[in-house]
C-alpha cells in the first residue's frame, strides 16, 4: 500500500496540472520597433447577394420564433439526397436536381412583393448619375442668372418698342443656349422599287427623307467630303498667305 505522503504529493501535482490546463495560454505576438503589438488583419467577409426568395424566407424567419422553428423543421425532408449516387445515370441526377426539390414555406405574394422592391431599387439612378444631373441643373441656373442680368438693361431701355425688345431678349437667350431651336423630326424612308418618282411614300407624315439601305456608308462619305473641303480651304488660306508674303517682299525690294 502506498503511504499517505505519496498520495498527497500525487494529488497536489494533479491539481496543479489541471489548473495550468484551465488557464488560457497567452500567445506571444511579435512587437515592432515602437513596442506596439502587431495584430494580423482578418479577411473581410464576402457579401452574399440574396434574391427575392431568400429575402422572403428571411422575412418569415424574422417574424417569430415559432416560424423560425418551422423553417428549420422543414429543412429536414425527403428531398435532402440519395446518399450514394455513383450507380445513377447523369441525366437522372440532373432531372432530380431540377424537379425533385422541396417548396419554400413562403407565399407567392411575399416573393412578388420583394421582386417588385428589387426592381424599384434597380431602376433608381446611381449616385454618380444623380450628381451629374445636379451639376447640369446648377450650370443651367447660373447661365439663366447671367442672361437675366444682361437682359435687365434691355427691359429698362425706353428707346426700344416691345417687338424689338422681345426680339433682342430672345436672341440673347438663344446666344447663351437657354432656349434652342427645335430640330424638325425628319422621318427616314428606305427607297424601294415601288417608291419611285416624286410621290410621297405611304405612311410618311410631315418632313421625310428618302434614303437607301447604305445610309451608314452615305454618312461616312459625306463626313469624308466635309473633311476634304476643310483641308482644301486650309490649303488655300496657306497659299494666299504665302502669296501675300511674296508680294510684300517684292514691294520692299522695289
């Protein structure tokens, strides 16, 4: 039989070991030069995008504890899986995934409500678009104030009659782009063999323009012609300047 002193020392050792195990071990983290503890940055959680069905299910769960328990009980069902699917054909597994699914314990009206809410959020303009619209509005208001200040002397001028005054104010507003001339809405009609001669094509109301199927090529050709004309005009100006410089040199020599 072991003596009482041996049993006592053994109990003390066991109790000290258990106390050491119970105490949480402090992990030594490295300190930098300024004696600050360096803590590693945890990776941020990925944001999960929920669809209308998930939001409706969350709505049901958040309503009451009883609903939450019912949803949890509903998650254990006969559609959970077959276990071993090695011997099953591929087409059978795909069809089972598509059709053999448990219906969610949510009403169709609740899902439609969340779908409508998501559509409304998607249709809202983004922050940048709203800021751009605000900047444009502020520019127009500043322009309008500027034009009003310039139009005040015309209103106070007694020499002008009403007709002339209105004309000058309109020209001023048009000059600063506050009011613009509306472009006529021209309807393009594709030329066919049936639409020959100078007769108006059927269904064309108001101003119209007969074009062919190669309208893009025609536009490109007109653009290139405009560029060519600009180059010719610039060449003529340069030629005239050279001519003028030559005649001045001749005059100086004479």
